[in-house]
C-alpha cells in the first residue's frame, strides 16, 4: 500500500512555497482534504479481507488521488 498524507496533528508550515503553490494551484480545488487515520484503516482492512484475494504484487495508492498530480 502507498498511503498519502495523513492528518496526525503534527504542525506543518502555514505557507506553501511559491513554486509548490503554482504547481498545485488548480488541482488542489478538486482534491479531497488530508486523510484521517480511519480512511487508511479502511484500505488496510480491505487488503486484509477476503475481498482482496485476487490482488497480488500491486501497489495500492491510498492518497485521495494526489499521486495522479
């Protein structure tokens, strides 16, 4: 599994760099917010269940679409 950012309570800088803001500007409005631990737990539960019996050797992004940017 390839988890993305997760809200953990760790403080991040309030301001994004100028180049980062330009790169992510239009995309950020379409993306979901930061994932909660329960969101990742749902992906992990799926992988541990019988429903994922045919998944083998795959990287499952669990990042709300951020890896597609």
